[in-house]
């Protein structure tokens, strides 16, 4: 065995060395007594635990635990001491894992003695609930999960420990931090699938009606973890019968007010995950009449901080995709006003008589603010009246502004998510956002933030740069163009989308000076790089940006005189490539804008290859493409412009009049009207 030393040897005491020395005594009884004495010495003593680890107690304990010559009593006591060591610091856990404690304990599960099996499982449980333990170690040997499933029926203790191990061994990679963090260990589909395929649902669901509360709770948590964002598991859970009763009915009963708060909340979480995964409809009475009210109840100030945080975050997750649930939640138990208390916690020292509890809550009060911002964001994501109610809540906008500069990254992210939700309101952009100058802390946040914050902050900035937003001008004056251009060069597709989207909004109906600054800062090379971006969303926003640049004739002519050749090349490449209808429609609209220029239209008329492409799309099966292509031709032949007769003659020779005549009889009225308008240019 090789262990990592994590504590300076200077801290090692003679007493600790004495405990380790006794593990090597030739007399088995003295070894047993030594292990028992060590067990008593380490309880609640982290320094003693660290000392024993440094002195090499772990390899010896594991050796004794694995020896068939060791008595069952000795092996049990060894597992108990190891479990106690695992309850120390994270460094202790790392040392234990490095010493191969997990394979040793898993091997111990093959023993026939139930008490020893339970001791090994209890120790494994302690190791696996630590966030520093690599959960993949449970899945390395394909025989482990089936064996654990077979042990479930042995006793209430094996049921409690195994379900708890499963709950903590479905972890999500850190790259998905943008998702709602609702449970301490979120799942990967791979782990869920392994457990599901080995009968986790069939084996664990019956434990929900166990006579043991601990077993019930661990089974409930395990079902919750398995159901999270997993349609297959959730659909199976919905149809599972527990003692002849549907599992959803069992969960509803567990949410009753006379049940422990922990049980109510976890049951609501499980139903929330099943609903979010599509296994239960959002208008199902078990969601609307039971789960949602239960979660709102968890947000009240009568509950502990942890309950209020988890209740609010789970409720935010439940209502996030459904407008009706958002409306129901907003009118349940004065929820919007109730959440305002999250920013005042704890309101007074006298409110909490337990000093340790008060100290804990003061240190974790930021979690309440984070949860409140998340729930406000979900509540206000669609409904204008709810947004108004949120912004009118006491000091709400000031709290959001403060949240944007908090030291906790999670609070900042939640605050900007809330701001983004509210920024979807035209009314709020014109009033609350302007009155509180929210663009200032938002711009500051954008200067130096992790990607997950940048994505949400830049999404909000996109809305603040809309034409009707009073914040647009001061943001523009603050030097935002350079920031947005830098976002378009990000490795993150989401940031490239937002950077381009914001530039698109900035260019809408902008004057020539602003457009010139954007083009100069972005550079033609980067613009054309964006036009060939592999992400369709980036491409679409770039086309929208280009379309806004190429608006009003003087701007069109000026930009095309400088960059016409490259833009026409980009248009050609997109129209020839295998892109979606939406991308090609946007590209044809750009071409129609170019055709509206005084001099720029010559770039199309003189390009027979481009005219053939327009002709092709006028005869396309998709009406949107036909309409956009017809717009282009209509602009080219408009009578009131110089050279219109020559352009009309050329297009007549190429067969465009015949196509327009055919399109004037199209079943789509927009298309037929546009074709008739174009035909009139020939008759005028």
C-alpha cells in the first residue's frame, strides 16, 4: 500500500504512535483490543485521525480487514475505525482512497457475515458521500452493482447504506455548472443507466414503504437522483406499483403536512424531476395541487435555511418551462413577497437562540439570496404581470444590482439570471432598468467573469441594446463595441452567439458612424469567419447583424463599396452550401437589401451566377425562400431608380418575367402580391 502524507510529522504524538504499534502485536487479542482503543480515541478527534493516517494506520487496518485469518470481530472493528477516519477532513478521505480502501471494502462484501457486510457498507457510505471521492470507482468492476442489488434484501441497514451509496454515485461533470444545482451530487445518464439496467427501480421503489424511516428516506433520495432529467427512469417510475399503489400516489402521501419536512421536500423533488423529464404532465393534479404548494410551503421562514434554499431552487426548476405553473406559483401564499424575506435573513439575533445555528446561517445566508434570485428568474421568465410584481417588491432592483457585485459567484450568476428574465419586458427596460442604471454593474460584471456568468450577462446585455431601451445610448458610450467584438472570438459558441446578437441589436437603425465603428472594430476577417461558423445560431445572428448593417441606401452603398466583393462571396457560399431554410432565407434577405442600394445593386445585376441562384430560389418549393428571392428581384427592377430599364431588360431576357407571372398566381397571398407588385414595374 502507498498512502499520501497530508499532515506534518511534527504533529504526530507518541500516543498516536502507540496505537499504531499495537496493530502489529503478535497476539490477536491484543490487536483486537488495540483496534477497539483506537476506535474510542478517534471519535470526534480530527487531529488524532490525521496523526494515525500519517503514521500508517490505514494500510495495516486494511490488511487486517482483508485477512481471512482475522476474526470477524477484528474485521468489523477495523471497518468501524476506517469509517471513523473517513468522517474527518477531505484530506483524510483522499488518503483513504489512495490506500485503496474502496476495493478492500467491496471485497469485504463477499463475506457471509451480515454484521461485517453492514460495517463495510457503512464505511463505504461514509467514503462515497464525500465530494472528493471518485464515484467512478463504484463502476470499475461490473460485478459490484449487481452484488449490491442482491444485498438490498439482507437487512434494513444494507437497504439504508446501499441506497445512500447509489444516491451519491450518480454525479454530474463540472462542465455542466450552468444547470440548476439542485442536489449535491447530480447525475450522469451513464450512471443512471447502469443502475436502471440492474433493476434499481424494481429493487428500491418497494423500500418507500419500509417500516424504517431511514430506509424510506434513502430510497426516496435515490429515486429522486435516478429520475433527474432522465425520461426513461421517470417514465418507469410513474408506472411502478408499490404494494398495489402507483408510486406517484405514494409520493403525494409523503408530502402531507404531518410528515417530516425532509420527507415532504424530497418527495416534491422526486415528482418535480419526473414532471420535468416529461413523465408527468405539468397540469396533473399531483403537480398543481400537491407538489407546487408543498414547495411554496418549504419557502416560508418557519423552516431552516437549507430547506428554504432547496425548496426555492426546486420550485424554480419545476416552473421554469411552464407559464401556467409560473402564474399559479406567483399567486400561491404570497410567494413573491415571501421571497423578499430571503434577503433579510436572519432578521435578528433573537430569532435564532442557538448560537451555533446563527453562526452557520450568517455564513450561508448568501445561499438564500442565490435561491431567491433563481426563483424570481423562473417566475418572471414569461409573464409581464409577474415581472411587474417582482420589480415592485421592496428594494428588488437595488438587491439585484447589489447581487451583481457579490463575492459569491453563484449569487452573481443567479442575480444576472434574474436580471435577464426581467429584461424581457419592454416596460421594465424603459422604467426600472433605466431608473436604476443596471447597465453599469452589468458592464462591470462583463469585464472579468467566468464563462457561465458571461453567457448570462451578455444575454441580458442583448436586451438592453434593443432599439427602444433607454440604456442603449449610455452603454454605447461606455465602449461596449470592443467588448462585444471580443466575445465573437470566444471559444464558447454561446458567447459568440451573444456577442454577435448584441452587435446585431446595436446596428439596428444605427447611424453610419456607429456602423463604421462596429465594422472597423470587428474587422472584415472576423466578420467572414463568423459567416462560416459551424454553429448555426452564430451564423444566423451574423446574418441578422449583416442585414442590419446593410439598411438604408447610403449605408448599403458605402459598406458594399468597401466590402462588396467579400460579402457577395460569402452570400454565394451560403446559398450553395447545405444550410437550413432559415439560414438561406436570411441570406436572400441580405441580398434583397443589397439590391435596394443605389450603386450596390450593380454587384448583383453584373453577376449572372448570382442572378441564376436568385432565379432558382424563386422556383423553390419553400414559400419563404421564394418570397425573399422575389423581394430581391423587385428591388432590382424598381422603376423610380436610375438604370431600371436596363436592369428590367436583362432580367426579362433571363426569364424572370415568366417566373413572376407564374408566382402572381401562387396560393400564398404574400408571395402572389409581391410578384404582382414586381410585375407592375414592367407595366408602369
